[in-house]
């Protein structure tokens, strides 16, 4: 019987040791350098809308029938190393990017902090804010019950919160992204910058070999394949106000897109601002960042805050179009990230993983225009014509007439920035 007890004890010890080995955590250090590449494809009136109001050049290009796709690229390098002298780094992109043989990553110079004593003051001409904001959400012929949420700015100044505002202000719990920055890294470099602002043309591509080198970072070498290139351009194949008075949006599917979001912003009468989003969730989808992590994209599609990759159409409710017939529409497509690191993670958990560098590439595509504005080509099916006195049908407005009319009516001046 003694040998049985001894054997059992040995077995218990072996099982315990095996469990300890399985639970052993691998030691991970680094990365020494982190590199983020953020690429957007913009078309139509969407160019410039992601970072505020469109520039005059963009508006004129759209008015002239332009709106061809262009691309923007933001490069951010952060490192835990400090160079012996002045920091210097550069990105040598593949020739297909068509932005030049080298992209210098400039380290911003710290600006001196100026301290000033400010005395609180109140203007004698203070007037209670005026106007309202109407908030709608969801695709469909009609707005859901409980819409819109009406925010009366004068009542809010008196401390009266509108019903439904609490749910709308909860947000979508998006995980904040932490790109390299001067505050997070010992040394930091970026492009574009004051020394180099070369543009990426519409046919520019990330496909191919990339090299990032500098005085404060290990060499970063990697290759991107066709599935890791810029997202393709978005195209509004349908942008019309149908016979029922609802807005009809349709677009071509973008290869690699994992989710879509449509928004509309417009101005009504009596200083009224109208906001709408395709989100089926009663939350502020207007505050979504330009880029989303893979996990957030999957979660927001599952909750229907974002439209899935198979969706290619959305109807703006009649109630939105009625109060904001000249709204500006924006459509965004989100792509999954590409995440790379070097060296590869050792399979043996006993071997430490000392990461030299990590690369993240983010993707987005967006487009936009005025609701119901005819795209280049024939009038969309179901779009209502404008009738002139005497029963004659008016010719469709040119892009310049449509945009100019909306701007003259103060559309852009009443749309807040988010």
C-alpha cells in the first residue's frame, strides 16, 4: 500500500507542477518604438467635414463638379529612447504612395508656457441663448416614438433639462485610443508637419515595403498587402428626397469596410439646429472619433449603433427632412486595424518577449453632400422635381447653385462642431 501512496503523491506533484507551468506568465517588455499610420479616403463633400467645415477650395471643387477621391495620411512615431543630439526620423514609403521618396518625421518644439492672471468678468450685454436643437436617430420612413429630443437652449440656461437628454449623453463607451504623442513618449515625431505637407493623390497606395528609421528609434521594416491598403472611396449612388418626403441614401459597398455610419446636420427655421444619425441606439453617435478599434467596431455593429458591412442603404425619416430639407449628409466607413510587431512572440512562455517596435495602421473612408443634391449624371429615381409657376419642371440645380444656396441660407453657420 505504501507504493500506491507514493505513486499518488508523485502524480499530484506532477499535476501541480504542470498547472504552474501552464499558468506561468510570459515576461513582455517594450515596445521600444510605437508607430501609428492613420489613412483616410475622402470623396465628394466629405473632404474636410471630418475635421470641421470644408475649406473654400474644397467647396469650389465640389461646385465645379469635382469631388474625386483624395487621401490623407497621418504618421506618428513615439519612442522610449532619447537621441544624443537633435531628434531626426523619416519614413521611406513605397513608390506607389506617390507622396515623395521620404516623409520627414519632425519633432515639435515645446512652446514656452505663458502664465497670465485672468479676472472673471461678465458682459453687460449678456443675453439668454436662443434657439433649439432637434435630435433624431435611426433609419426608416418615420422617426421612432419619443423623437426628436428637443433641446431648448433658453430653458437649459435656466437649468431645465429636456426628457431623453440623459440617455443621449451617455455616449457609446468607445475605448479612447492612445496614439504616440509628445506627452506619452520620451521622443516623438510626426508627419505632415511645418517642413513637409506633401499630399497623397487619389491613386496613392500603402501597398509594399515601408522603412522608418531615426536617431531615437530602432529601424522599423514591414510590408503591407492589398488587404492592408487604404479603403476604397465611398460613393453615394442614391441621394434623393423620395415621393414620401423621406431621404433616400444608397452607396456602393467598400471592400474591407467593417461598418458604416450616416449623419445629417441642418438648419431649420427660428434658429433651429437639426441633427440625425443612422444609429439605432439612443446615444450620441455624433461624437465618435475618426478611427475605431477592431473590438469597438464589432461591439457597435452588434448593438446596431453602426450599420454592418452588408448594409448599403438607409432612409432618413420624413420628420428630419421636413425640418431640415437642406441638410448636409455625411457617410463614413470604418475598416479594421492592421497591427504588426517585431520580433515575433516566442511560443515558449519561459522565453521573454522583448518587443522592439509595434505598428498600428488605421483606416476610414468618407463622403458627403447636400441632402437631395443630384449627383453627376441623371436625376435619381423617385426624387421629386421642383416645379416652376405655370407647371413647368425646373432644371436640376448645378452643384454650385445647390451649395451656394445652402450656405447663403446660413446652413453652415448654425451647425455646431462636435
